[in-house]
C-alpha cells in the first residue's frame, strides 16, 4: 500500500455562497466513503488565518516559510491505496465533490512507517 496525497490550492475552489452547502455535504460524503472503505489516513484544509513559521535545526523560529515557497494552502487528503489507478479514482470523486481539479502525488516508501 502507498500513501497518496490528493490536494488542491485554495484558488482552485471557486464556488458561490449558494453552492457552498452542497460542496460541504458532497465532500464530507466522499471522505466518509473513504473512511468506510478503510483507506482514509488524514485530511483537512490549511488554516490560512494562522501565519506559518520556519523552525531551524537549532530551534530558532522565524516568521514565514522557505523563500521558494510562495503558497501552501488549500485542502489535502491522504489515502492509503494499493495503486496509482485507485488514487486517480478517489481523486475523481474528490474533484467532483469539491468542484475543482485535484493534484495526486505519491509518498515515497519508508520501511519504518
């Protein structure tokens, strides 16, 4: 099994206030389906009201992020799946429920996790 990250940036989700309740309902239904299927690991949205900080190896904390990181926001779902094809199928369901395209990435295998 491989952990897959299915995500979208905040700017991709352009929905009207009128449609928002339907998106919430539909996206929660897909997440419940993933939980029921036993493939759900974690999911959520980045809280854009909380500013990021960078913590160095020596413990120094500074405001902001790496200079090359321009934005990290939006919604994220991590699923544990047997194949990329299955990840693409779940991404289709999430894309339909959120009304926006999803990016799919695989985590590298780590024998200790």
